[in-house]
C-alpha cells in the first residue's frame, strides 16, 4: 500500500509540473485541484514538496489571485561523458514512447550533447521490436490527456473491423515496452484500456472530457498481471520440477503463493484480473506448465493449445 501511495503522489506531482509547463500566466490552486481531483491541502503539500526538491515554482499575484508558475532559469547542464552515455541508453529504453513530447525533449537534449555512438556504450541493449504507432495518434492522445478533451478514434480489435470509440482519456500507461491509453469509454460506460497501435483517425472533440473522480488505478488494475483488467479469479498452475527453480524469475503475480510438490514440481496460486494474461503466462511455459484450476481456465488453455495444434495436423502447405 505504501508503494502505491508513493507512486500516486509522484504521478500527481508530475501532473502539476506538466500542467504548469508552458502556461505563461500560471494556474490557480483551484485549477490544479480540478485537474488532479485532490484536496486543496494535498495540492499545497505537493507544491511545497516540489519547491523543496528544487523545481523552480514561483507565485505571482494577478488581479488579487495567487498563481503558480514555472520559472525555468536553470544553470547550464554540463554532464560527464558517462552521464551522457547513460542518457543515450535511457533513450533506447524509451523507444515505446516514440512520438511523445517527453521523447522529443530528450532528443533535443541529446542533440546538444553530441552523445557517443551506441556501439561505444559500456552496456548494450538487445534489440526489441515495438509496434509502429502513427505520430498523429500519439500526439492526439497525449494532447487529449493534457487538455482534458474528449477523444474519438477508430479502433481495431483482432479479427474485427474498425469501430468508432469516443472516450474521456485519463492517462498513457507504459507496460512491458507497450504503450496503452487508459480512458473512460462513453459507449460502454466503463473504463477501458486501448492500444494506440490499433487506433487510427484520431479526432480531438470540441467538448471537454467529463470529470471522472472515480478513477482509481489500484481498483481498475487490482490483481492485474500487467495492463489487463477484469473480474478477479483465483487460478492454480502446476510447474514441472525441471523448471520450478525459475518460477521466481517469471512470476505469475506479485502476490502468488507457491506449494512445493513431492516430485519437485510447484503449484502456483494467484488471484488475477481475468484469465487472458494468465493464459498467455501458461503458454509461455509450454510443456512445463499445466493449468489446474478453475475448470473453465483449464478448458480455456486446452482449447487454445488444441487450436494452435490444428494446422500441424493438416497437410503441409509448403510451396
């Protein structure tokens, strides 16, 4: 719980900085309160913490109102060669955020630093594939989140045709090298998670996004293995003895329990949000994993494996 509280506080404080950035006349406390759905006392504490941390926030009185502004009068940055190399490596890790403002700012910083070549770094990163997301989609989603505007786009589900969705965007969320948009779907009347790579023809609508004070990531993603949300299900999976020692490297859940078996295998139990991510987790272990409970989850895994095996039972289609 403490870990979540700290994350929530840091996310809120970063939101204050992003809100103040580029607003020449600054913002009133009431405006910051409205943006983050927190109390005035909380926002005042956030601003005080940011100032103590060295964030250049100053106040200015305009027509009798106190406004908070960012004063970007920072000293010149003179990083060491190793610090420049670290920033360059960070840029590689942040590839899934391609097209966002934060990455454009980082690219501008690197251009002024004349960084070394990637091959000269003391540590290298294995290449990884990322879905190509059109720049207009990322920019529209980022703008809609920042300006609290309603957003419309065509969204493609696997095996289906594009469908128009109208949402109130809440945040862009990065998980396992994939970027997602968390938003309130006005047609489904519930929170949904969208993959920008499947979106097209984004349109920022004239109407503002509705205030959603009920947004609670801890509730929405409770027991989620990553980004999936759904009804909580307790699952049990048996991992063969040969690979059981590796279970700590690829856990099913942070809250999983392990039950060692007489033959050296281990039964993993966990509460998960829906079974889709748990299904994928079982499939990654291949023959070394067996879904045990509940019965419908075991059947779901069996059906997936049966479908995957069917092409290999048919005559070969080699040319």
